[in-house]
C-alpha cells in the first residue's frame, strides 16, 4: 500500500512540473501579447513581424507540453493507480486533490488557478489587439477610398460584420 502512495506522489510531482511549464509558457505568451499591443500602437511593422515567430514558438512549446500531459495521463491510466480512467485535465487535478490538500500549500490547485488567470488575461489582451487592428484597417480603408474619390458608408449588421454601402 505504501509503495502505491509513493508512486502516486511521484506522478503528482510530474503533474506539478507540467502545470508549472504551462504557467511559465502562458506567461511568456501573455507578455509577448502585451508587447504586441505596444508595437501596434507604435506602428512598428518590422518589430511586429519579428514577434510572430516568437509567438508561434511559444505556442509550439505549449503544444508539446500538452502532448506530455496526455502521455502522463496515459501512464497513469496504465498504472491502474486510480479506479476510473483519467481523460480530462479536470479529472487529473481531481485525482491528485487529496495529495494537494495534504501539502502545506496546495500547489496544483494554485498553479491551475494561476494558469486560468493568465489564459483569461491573454484572451482579454488578444481582444484589445484585435480591436486596434480592426480600427486601423477601417481607417486605412477610409483613406484609400478618399484617394479614389468613392465615398463609402460602413454599417454593422446584426451579426457584427461590416457592410459597405457605396455612394
């Protein structure tokens, strides 16, 4: 029985490492997304182009970590350490909740809360970036139409999409 507990503790450490990696990478992505906004404001297209490969690299590392998480869940299922198979992250967190609560600090619970917070901040920042880009594209379209002499009025439909009416 004690050997199974030791095995569970080792897997718990592996899960913690994966969640720490997720937090680290998502923070890097958030920082880059914030820098992207500042770069958009500065209209530094060259710097913006250089940021895209960095974002792709971080997203690739997150995907690798996601694969590692999946492999870890597969190992756990093969170990028969838990009565029910683990197929989702929430189930993985729940499987180790008892160990996490016994620790002086519930590390896994805290890391997961931090990860959720960082992801929400990334989503909010991406919305800001997208709004800035949409406004910039609209301004460029108006400037372009001003040069062509064609006056176009843009309205929004119920679906939020723009519709242009030429006059």
